[in-house]
C-alpha cells in the first residue's frame, strides 16, 4: 500500500517540510506513484466490485485521509491496499503450503487413481503427483490471498486513525499559542493573508497546526482559491474540532466586517481556558492511572506466591514462574507505559528555529564535530575546490580541540553521546571480570550466587552507562530550567520598558542590566552583538537554538516576527508574557500533582521488594523446615524449584520492576522517559542494597 504524505515536494517548495532534499524526494515520489498506479489499475475492478453502491463509506474514508494528510486518492489508496494485502497473503499461503509439503510429504492418491507400475504408469503418477502438489499449494495460496485482501482492507481503513489522533492532540496543544501569535501580528497591522503565511512558515514551532495553515496558503497561492473557500476547506478537513470552530468563527468575523484583532484577543483567552480544562482532565486521568498501577504491581506478586505455594505442595511450575518474571512483569509495565504515553501530551516542536537566509541558518545551526555548519554548506556547493576542503579540515580540527578541551559542555548539550564512552567502558569492565573469574557466564553460577552475578551482569553495566547519562540529562534540564524560570518576569520587564517609549533594543539592554540570571546574561549578550552589527532577528534565533526549548521558541517567534515591522511591540511582549505565565502555571500544577504519582509508584516498588524478601528469607525456609520434620518425606520434594533458583527469580523480578517503575516515574512527570533514569538507577541500587543487607543480617 503506497501512502504518500502531503509533504511531497512536488506540490510546493516554499516553506516548512516542503523544501528539503527536493530532487531526491521527487525521484522517489515519482517511482512510488508509478508503482501505485500500476497496482491500482490491476485491482481497480476488485475495488469497483467491493465498493459499488458504498459511496458514503468511500467519501468518509476520503475525509479521514485528508485529515491524516494522506494525499493519495481514495480509489488508488484502497486499490493499493487490496493489491498488497492479496500479494502478501498469497506469498504467506504459498510458502506455508510448500513448507507443509516439505514436512509432511506429498498428499496420497486414492487407490482407484493409482496408476500401474509401468513406464507409462510412472509418468502418469508423476504428473498426478505434480498436480496434487499444485492443487494443495494453490488452495493455501488462494485462502491466504483472500485473508490478506481482507486484512489489507482493514489496515487501510484504520491506518489514518493513528495519524488523525496524533495530529489532533498536537494541534489542540499549541492552538492557544497559535492564536496568540496571530493576535500579536494583527496588533502590528499585518494583513490577514500575511498572518496565515506567517503561521504556515512556523512549522518548527507550531507543528501540525502550521501544516494546516500551509494547506490554506497553498490553496490560495497555487490553486487560485479565494481565502473564504480555503478557510472552509481547512475547517472541514482538520482533525481538530477546536481549530475548525476557530476558523469558522474567524471567517464569520472577517465576512461581517468585524475587528479581527478584538476577536483574536477574545479567542486567545478562550483557548487558554480550554487548555486549563484539558490539563485538569489529564491530571485527573493520571491519578486514576496511579491507582491502576498498584493493581498491576500486586498481580505479579500474587502469581509468584501462588506458584511458589504450588511448588511447595509438590506441583512445580518452573515454566510459569519464568514466564511470570521475565514476560508478564515487563509486559504489564509496558502496557501501562503505553497507556500513559497515549494520555500524556508531548511538547510540540524541536525548539529549534531556522532563519530564512541559508547562510545565516548554517551559522546559527548547532554545530558539532560531525556537522560543520556553514563550512559543509560551501563544500557541498563547490565540491571540487581543494581550498575549501583544507578549510573544512582545519575547522574539523578546531571543533575536535574544543570538544577535548571541554567535554563536559559537549555532553551537557548532547547527553546521549556519553554512551560512546560508557558502553565500551562497561564492556571492558565486564571483560576484565570475566578474565579474573568473577563473572561466570553460566546458569548454575547465576543461581548459586545470584546477588553477586546479577550485580556483575546487570547492575554494573546499568550503573556504568546510566549514571553519566542521567547526570548530564539532569544537568541539561536544570540549565533549561534556569532560562524558563525567569522567562515570564523578564518578558514583563521588556514589555514595561517598551511601553515607556524605549526602542526594543534599548528595552533589551535595560532588562539585562543588573540581571544576574542566565536569561539576563543572554539579553546583555544579545544587546552587545546587535550593537556590533548583527541583526536582532538573527541574534534572537541563535539565542533560541543554543537551548532548543519549545516554549522558548514560541516566545522568540512572537518577538522576532513582530520586531520586523515595528520597534514598539508592547502588546506582543505582553502576549508572550501571558502565554509564558500560563505555561508556568500549568507546569507548576502538573509538577505538584504528578509528584504524588511518583510517590505512589515508589511505595508500590518498596512493597514489591519487601514481599519478595519475606518470601525468600522467611516463608520458603520456614515451610521447608516444617515439612522436613514431618513423616511424609514425599511432600518435602519441591521438584526442580530449588531455593537458589527461587532466590534468583525474586531478585530478577525486583530488578525488572525497578527499571520499569523508574522509567514510568520520569515519563509521568515530564513526558520524557530519559528523566526516569535517575529513578531507575535509584530503584535498582535500592534492590541490591536491600538484598545484601538481608543476606548479612539473616
């Protein structure tokens, strides 16, 4: 099934996702289109037969494809789904039938059809054998082909739902910022169509909401559609009901001659209140999930206790215990994580802004040893010039020397690169322990010395790789927090200074003066750079790209767009401060209420570990001792479940639960799994410490 997103560069190459790697994407798009056309022509009769008289169903699917931004026509889309489903089903069926023949042999013939043992009879028998094989394989091929056709149809119907759900969430999340952005531009006197274009060009900031406005501007610019019809089309095909209602109301205000600025100001407040209600509903849902997590923690414990009791009574269920510890336990946590991820709304955008000028964009891009920014851009433009290659080599050496001189700054900016150092270090440590005989790669050693071997094989690599990664992620998060914590107050100061008649650059100087916060220092740096000849817009973008914070990018976009038209942007700065204050309030409320969820998960884990330790140290040994004193010696036999094996399973269950619970804690708090590394490391360390303490005491 060929699915073509509307980011096809053949449509337009003006802004956003429509302008990257044009030639390569065009070639790939043309090849996919040719394949899709051939498949649709072959299976179009099947499509016509199945969907004849079902125009309502086809039209609804066409609307869903438009909402998912799948631009393939519905006839080709369904025909391709039927074709690929049938093809894959036939391949699976033919392979399954051939494999069955290879394993079971050829199907036998009835005695009445068995030819005589002659030369002619042997030829006929061989022909009948080939015919039987062909019919057998053909029946499987036909059966699975029909099943594949139906499966491909079902996938084609439900495939757009995933994109629609994702796009609806993203649009609703940034809609208050989009309305605030439009209000700021309207206050500055920008034309309505220019406002639409400005939103469409801000995809890196507003994500899928900007994509909806890209459709609007492209219909106006490239298909000669009047703006009323274009707005109505977007309102009809957008997956967000909130955006649809906003566009319809805005169109009514424009057509009736109302004041668009007043409407946008009122709508901004309405969207902010809607955002607050959605946040409250989200937090209430997370509280319910916190209660559900306790049940998910209790279920594996009950299974383990029941299976151990059954083993002590003589019915050893080793396989069920292994499945419970190594399959059921992580699967339940994965299901819970998936449910939370479908509820928690991730922040929109990467936080990075791209200037319109390609050279400036190359300079402002966050460079690394691998990406040399503007130097690479010039080398790609003139690959034959040796002088540029020498410059590139010199720049590479300079970047490498900067990295070696201050590796901590590099790792703080990109914490994931710590794995390039810690993973080989963990492997080297493990190799040394293997050579010294401390680490033994055998099941018997793991059972007999479960604590030490589990620490060597599981704990040590996790701590070696996880601790630096968690430390640098936390360092980066705290650096970001130093910027966002004072963002609202500094925007208020900028607005107040600008309201007194000071130009924007002078307002920046006044706000940064005697301001010892990180953002104040950045404002002072911006003022100095502009006075030395840099443009304010470029300086703002470079400042934003050093931190790459989505909410900061939205504020910078407001200011950067507004300062292009006027130096007096008090209303714009006030709007940016209001939106930032809303973000602060929502983040503060989320942090307060999710802290309780983290406490619940932590207490559940402690109880989980305590129960397993009691099972190991008291329950099993007590029952075995009691049974050993009885006259019925057959009851003492617990099959293959030795106490050492049970001890290993208990420890591994606690370690698995600790890792999963830690990652879930971080995701519930911030929507990012990496923030749960510190919790996972803490839970794993607590598990090893608890086992070692109990082993020493008892």
